[in-house]
């Protein structure tokens, strides 16, 4: 039977503020465990609590940039699906950015991957997988450098997008991440839907061929490969050449900002463990 009266919320969860200086900290997972316990039947609530807690724990373990970007993409698509916003408010339009000061389009065109469907799920899986492997692999302990790659790649794609008349660049950004990961892991064996076996550096080209088979334009894929190769050359190839230097140097303010964020997350984690 459902409870007629809700049980008291967990300690320190009166207003569900997180990290406020004037309010005790509460994590959303605590709220959801309490909600499931109150709203669901006893036979169901146990499994639901475990499932929700496991999902939230996995979400919390995601590296920060991967978590932020994938969350923004999913929330943007959900907002479009629920008709809170429309794709016409998100797409890349230089005229509206310059003349109407709609600067959010510089970011939102990277967050929308189309309506819910196979293409969206396909892109989200690859985005999550390779963004996370990069951040936990070659960029482990180098969050500021990883953020610089995001800024550099987004800047170049925006420039190319002006001349190529591209409206959404999220798929190109995903291909860029895949390309950089594949070049830094050249000996990894890949299997594509159980049909093809190949080395990791061929993965971006296989994805482009798959996109072509689905009837999509390959311009977006080629843009992602081109930007990924430029980053890979400037970061991994040119500095190791005779007389080469590292041109992509992370600014000091970006490093300080990331360190401050890490300290805040560390304090939040300690507060969570004390609950």
C-alpha cells in the first residue's frame, strides 16, 4: 500500500539546495531514494531504489567534462522533444549571432543531435564512449588541456561552418573526438557491429562510410576528421619534429579555473560522505 503521509525527508534536505553557504548540502540521489521509498510499493521500491542509486552513482563517476557535455546534449534534445524550445532557436546562424546578438547559438548548435531516434542514440553512444575514454586516458589529470581541445575544435568548426553553411556541428565534434582517440590508440583492434575488424585509426572513416550508407551527407564527418587531424598534428606530431614547438598551450587562467572547480567538487564529495 502507498503511504498516505510522506515520511520526513532525509536530514539536511529541507530545501534541496546543493552547496549553498546558507543551507546544508543535499545530493539529489538522497532525494530520489526518499522519493522512491515514499511513492512506490514496498515490493517495487527496493528494486527501484537500487536501480536509481546505481544509475546516479555511475553518473557521478563520469569525468567532469564528459558528464557536462553529454548532460547538456541530452537535456537540449529533451527540451526540443517536449517542445519547450525548437531547433530554429538552436541552429548556427552567423547573421542572427552578429545582428541580433543571439550568441547562444555558438554553443547550442553543438548540443542538438536531432530528434529522438536511432541517429540520436548512435551519436550519444559514441560521444559518451570516446569522450570519456579520452578524458580518462590520455587526458587523465589534464582537464584544462581537454577543455582547451574542446575550445579549439569548436572554434575551428565554427569557422568552417560559416563557409560550408552547416547548421548543427555536434556530429562533427563527435567525429573529432573519435579521430583523436583513434590516432592515440593505433594498435587497438575494433569490431563494427560484428561485420568489420580493423585497427582504431580506421574508425572515423568507417563511421563516415556508415553515414554515407544511411544517405547522410559526409561533409560533417569530413569536417570532424579535418579538425581532429589539425589538433592531433599540432599537439602530438609537430612538437616532436626537429625544431618543433607546442603551439597549443593551455592558458593559465583556464588551469586556475579548473583547479578551483576540482577543489569545489572535492569539498562537495566530502560533505556527501558525511551525510
